[in-house]
């Protein structure tokens, strides 16, 4: 197995999963120029990170796809409910919501020039991020999926690390902070995060 990654990018969630599952994987950090090359575009059409290469050489791109694929190695269902568990639908809903809505808003906040007038785009993106945070805060349980911590919480943690106004976002949202702190305190997560600072 091989993972093409980048510090501070969407590959963080994949690195966390690999660590939690105890999977051996070569992690490669290609340069920006390497990601623009025809060879890399052959495995990641838009040149994005992460890309995971399976044991049989098949590339899987997009962080959500890789997360869902890696769950086949989670035989004890420590990172997500079993597919026949009633809470699995909630898990799929939340991790997809984060990947398509919160991730998108954060990208617009950090790269407003891609979408329009900078101040307007960033203001709207931050407002959308905080709507998602409010949805998290309104949940009746301590985690995104009932009483079980899942990789959906890890995915939320990754996205929260990109929020430049995180302390402001935590104000009035104790559940959001608690999820962040719970994920951040795990040894596997700390090990991966420490590599991001190298």
C-alpha cells in the first residue's frame, strides 16, 4: 500500500486511519510540480492529495473514498458502525455532509480568489462553516454518531484544524470543542499530527 500525502491536507484523515488500524503503508509527499505531472494526473485527475494505492496497484483518490475503502480493514468496527448496524446510515450521512459541505466551505475560505470577490467569499464561507458547527452542536449525543466515536469525528477534527478562527468557533459550542479535544488527545492522532509539524 502507498499513500500520496501532503502535510496540512486532506491526507491527514487517511494517515490517522492507517495509524489506528496498524496498517503498514509507504507515505510519499510529492512536490507541487510532481502533482502536476502526467504520471500523477493519471492516478489523480485534478492532481489532488490524497491518493491511495491498493496492494493490487489500484489508485483511489478523494479522502472520503479512501476513508470508506479503508473501513474494510476495521474488522472490530472501532472506527465506524458495521454496515448492518442501524447507526451506519447516520455515520454515512455525517461523514458525507462534512466532506461535501464543511470541506467545501473551508476551501472557499482559504482560496477565495478561486470563487469571486475575496471578502464576500470568505464571509459567506465562514458563515457556512458555523452553520455546520451549529448542526453538530444540536446533536443529542456526545459524538456525531450516537454514543460511539467514529472516523467521522476524526474527519471533523481534521477540518477544524484548518479553521483560522477556531477559538471563536468554539464559543457557545462546548460539544464541538469536546469532540475536537477527544480526538486530539488520542495517541495515534498525536503521532500523526506531530509528523505534520516536521
